[in-house]
C-alpha cells in the first residue's frame, strides 16, 4: 500500500513538472506577439483588438496552467 | 523600414511591417501548438490528477487550442486584407484615369493649383514633395495628351523638343575594367553614372556565361541639361518629354548605340537600369523590342504609364515625396504587373538640391533596403538578377552620348 502511494506521488510530481514546463514555455510567446500599435486608423484599431484577444487567450491558458499546478 | 511593394503577384500591397507581423503570428501559432500538445499529453494522465486539476488542465487545453486557431486566422486575414486593399486601390486609380480622359486636363490643373496654394500656406513656402501636390501632378499627367503637346510645341518658332541625331563614344579608351556582378538592387543603383555635364551617362557591363552566351546590363544616368532646346547633351529635357510621350528620345538612341559599339549582338539579352530620365531610357529599351529584356529596373522615373512586354520583370522604385515619377501619370491599375516599390525618402538620405527626394543617393538607400526585404517578389527579382549575371565577373565600359548638329549628322550618316 505504501509502495503504491509513493509511486502515485512520483507520477503526480512528474505531471506537475510537465505543467510547470508548459507554463514556462508560454511566457516567451508574449514577446513574439506583433506590436499592437503597428498601424493607425480603423484597420489598426481592428488589428489591436485582435491582438488583445489573442493575448487574453494566452493569459487565460497561463492562469489555468498555474491553477492546475497548484491543484496537483 | 516602410517599403511598400505592389503588383507582380497575387498580393497587391504588402508592407515589410505586415510581413513581419504575419511571420510573428505564425511563430506564435507554432509555439502555442507545441505547448498545446504537451498539455493534451498531460491530460491523458488525469487519473493522477484530482478532479479540479483535470478541470483546469482541460480549460488550459481549450484556451491554447483557441489561441493557435486565432493566431493562424489572423495571419491569413492580414494577407487577405492586404490583397483586398490593393484591389481597392487599383479600382480607384482606374476610375480616376477614366474621369481624366473624359473631362480633360482642366480640373486636374485646377486641383494642382489648389494643392500648390494649400502647401504654400501650410509650409510658408512651395514644397513640391507634398503628397497632395505629387497626387495632383500625377492626375494632371494622366489628363494631358503628351504626344499632341510635343507636336504643338514643335510647331512653335525655335527648336524646342526637336530631336537630333546622336552618337555614343567610349570614355574608357583602354581595355574594359573588370568588376564583380551586382549583389542586388543596392549595387544596381550605385552603379548608375551620376548626372554630370561632360561625364559619361552610360555604364555597360558584359557577362560571359559558362555556355559562352553573353548577357548585358546597361545603366543610364538622369537628366543633365534641363533646357528644352537641344544642345549637345542628349540627357536633356527634349529627351524627357519625347521619351515620356513614347517617342524616340536622343538618350535612348545613344544608349542603344553604346550597347552596339560595346559588342552587343542582336538577340543577346539586356537588363536596362536607370535613374530619372535613365529610367525612361531603360523602359524604352524594354518596350522597343530591340533586345530580349528579362528585367528592367528604374529609380524615380516617370514611366508609370508604360507597359513593358509580358515576361519582363519590371521593378519601379518611387519615393512617395518625389514629384518626378508622378509626371509619368498613374500605372494602368487593372492590367499592370509591374513591381512598384514605394517609400518616403529616408530622412537622412535626402539630397540638398531642388528635388531632395529625387536624388540618386536617396534611391540608393531605398535600394539597399530592398536587398534585405523578405518580400517574396523582391527575393524572386534578386534571384533573377543573380541568374542573369551568372555571378560575374563583368567587363565594364563607360560611354558618353552626344547630340549631333545637322551638318555632323549628314557627315556621319547617323539618323534620328
């Protein structure tokens, strides 16, 4: 019983490490996002909204990964 | 760098910034997709996780999948938006040209005067590089019947716009100089002879390929003499007006004569390159049918209204604040396949003359920017140039054209 629990704990730790690695890999992606102020005018405004939307999705994914790591 | 490249392919307008943003978004999509794969693999081990952990991991997986889709979609939409913008621009140009043909040059002349007045009031001086003046000049050029104007002016007393016979002589009397092949557009611009009185107006390069075939590049200077009455200098205003009107300009005939005297044989391909009037010469060689012309490259030339033969890569570089290209009118928007590269003159490369945005030094800077551009059409054009020279070396000769008086022409047998 004790052996089984230790193995389970080791696997959970490995999973937590994988989640943490995914979080770490996500951070540099922010720097790759195009400059949201690239264009002026209506096209620039629409472009900014889309880039902001993409950034929010990455924020949400990062927050979910952090929450998952805490739960593990 | 804000190069704008249009024509010559499916995407009509595309900036270097746009290309960069599209590249970044594709990189984002690729990276996030990799992370998404890791999280999906982690989710396969949910028996290890508590219920809450599995739930948030699933949410992360969904958000990452959406982010990948969003980044890929945005990258595609940037390309589609650019294409649509290009077509809209072409349709507007076509409408403006049609209107100009219908109502004649009077409204365009009025618009030019208004633009001049507004610019003078704004800047407390006349600024011919003002975008509104450049646009008004282009519309006026569309509306003017230049060949008819040439006929009218020639009917006036005096010799204004009267063409003469020309000749071309080598400036380098000894054996041709050996030079490396041009590495790109920057080298092409730098090799154009400067427009200076009494100096060579032409540079001719001969390439011998491994199969023994000869290829040629001819570089032509810009206007040297601004008088309308022809003297001895063929790179004058008579050649400008006659050339833009589609006539046989003295400078063009001198360039062809120089090629022949340099050893060019009928059927051997030529790439003509020119700045300002040199671009008129280059385009005229391409349209004359005198030689196969796989590519023509012009810098700041009033040649927008000229259509080169199908199969010729036509690269036209124009500064948006240079009024000279506008004098050639608008490109024929719905049929043209020319590769038009537009940029405002780089601030630190503006000349000090009457037309600072028109000077060759500024165009050489823009050409160097074209050499580092990743626009696929510019990459393809650079590849075509490299294949044309075969990597060099070039045998270089410099040439000077001269107009001949009627007596000299009769003696030499040279024609107009």
